[in-house]
C-alpha cells in the first residue's frame, strides 16, 4: 500500500508542477484577491453613500451611476468567477482521468519491465540458439557443396555409362554382322551333302566329338584337362592326337587315372587342383546314398565349393588338396605356353580356374555350367552361364556354343544354341568359347550337323 501511496503522491506532485496548473492557480488567486478588493470597496461605498445622502441630487445620481457600474463590474466578475470555476472543475476531471491513465501506464510499465527482465534472462539462450542456427546454416552450405560435387560426379558417371552404351551398341552391330556372315556360310554349307557315322561314340557324347573334330583346326597339339577324374575325356583327346596335361587333386582317383593312361607317351598327370590363387584348401567329397547306386561313381561330384546337392548325394567328408593357377604353371614351364584347348570340369568352380589364367589365352576353352534351378546349382556357384560369358567376353572370347541337357528329361535330348548368355531352366551342360571367329564357324558347322538347335523367342 505504501508503494501505491508514494506512487500517487508522486503523480500529484508531477501534475502540480505542470505550467497549465500553475497558471490556473495564479488566475484563481488573482480573481479571489480582486473579489475581496471589490467587496471591501463596496463596503466603503456603502459608508460613503450614507455620508453623501446629504449631498445634492446630482452628486447622488453620479454616485448611483457609479454603483450601477460597480454592480455591472461585480456581475461580470461573478460570471468570470463562475467560468473560471467550471474551467477548474474541467481541469480537475482531466487531471483525474490523467491520474487513472498514469496508474494504468504504471502497471503497463511494470509489465514491460518484467518482460525486459525475462528478455535479459533469456538472452543467452536466444544467443545460443542463434549460434546453433548459424552453425546449421554453415553445415547446410557445406552439404550443398557436397551435393553439387555428387551431382558433378553423377554427370561424369552418366558420360561413362553413355560411352559404355555406345561401345555396347557398336559391339552388338559387330556381332550382328558376324551372324549374317555365319548365316551366309551356313547357307553355302547346307547345300553340300554331309555324311555322318551314326554309330560313332561322339554322337552320344557330343562335347568329346567336337573336341576331337577341332583338333584339325588348332595351331598346336597341346590340351589341358582340368578335373580329369578317371580319364574318360583325356583318353578321347589322346586318341584324337592331342598331348594331354591332366589335373586331378583327389589321390585315390588320381591313382586310377595314372593306372589307366600312364602308358601313353603324350599323357602328363598332376595331382593338384586349379583355381584363382596358389593355396591349400579343402576338397568336399560326396557319397551316393541311393540303394541302386544311381550316381555310379560319387567321386565325379567332388568339389572345391560346398554347393547344393541332391538329398541322396550329400557331401560327407573333406580332404586337403593343393591348388595352383594355370598362369603359375605356365610361368614355371610345368605346362607349355602354346596350349590350344583347355577343358574345365570342376563341379561348380570353373570361373575360379578362368580367373587363374592370368593373361594367357587359348584358341578354345570349354567350361561346365549349371542353371540356378539345376539341383547342383541352386546355391551360389562359380559356373553360372551368364557369369562365364561375361568373364570370357572380357578376355575377348566373343563367340561360343552351348550344349545342354535338361535335368529330369526322360528323352535325354542334347541340344545347342550359340551366343545367348541365358541358360534354359533346369539345364546343365558345357560351353565352347572361341577366340577366333573362323574356328567358331567350324565348330558351329559340326554341331549343327549333329545336334538339334534351340531358338529363343
């Protein structure tokens, strides 16, 4: 309460010192002083009138006129006093309103002061938030720079992709031209009579037949048999005239291979596996668990990769084997540099053998492939047709013949197609890759004469 009283006294003191208020006070005091003087003079006049009643009439009349004039002056003074009183009352009302407004303004000033105090209290927080916003802004600018760099990189990559697309189109045009040449050659060939010995073993095993046929067109007699097993393929190659370098890592099978072919002067055997690096690793061994022994010799299915298998032919054991690359064997002169034919059958590991070739190239490379629906190829393997084609194209083997069978086909039909990187569903077989187009033409001619051709729609 004391603070409010002091506040009001301060406001009254403030108003009292205003020039207008002071002038009003002075006018009031002067008016009152004049009224007092008039009243005093009126009293004196009354006395003088009494003394002058005895004077002559003219003097009385003059006095009466003076009195009337004084009455008029008095009346005017009263009117001025009344006006002044009203003016004072109006000013008082204005002062009262001003006082109320002053109190309201005082409350507003208090509220404003409280807000200023809050602002002073929150200023460090606001300053910190401004700093954080500034940091975020600079980070945004930095990220915009990164985004711009990514956009530039993307444009550069788009240019590279465009170049690759152009190269691919050029290659496709080149292949189309080659296909036209093949068709022209085939047209000329089919006009000539072909004599086929239908009792030949090669018709039942066309891969062996084609390898024996190609012997006449290769620059050297050297052939490599990777995954030789007990030597069926090696023996056919020897009989065709090749000098064979055979590789079989599993010792019991390697012994059978040597016992069978060791007397051939052009046969060279190695008890090692081939892959992409020189190392020692595990060879997975399978077991035929069917009562009828339908898989015959389970050693055919040994592999350096643990891939999917039929339930009745699981991997049951392992053995440690040495692995080398073809490139290292060439470099050490364990095998000659001018090999003409490489046959690879490693039960799912063929792509790794190709990686181990290094920069060495051969006129003909034969690999096995499995479709991803084939029981042995459902899991990840290293012999998918498209993967093999991509790697061999990288090595400039642009032409190939695919011989395939379909798992579960009771007719056991063997068919072929050329230069198509997709496998038939549930199929498996062998791919003949050619570095030279003319050699591919000879292979296609022989295959077309022996096997039905598959066309894709």
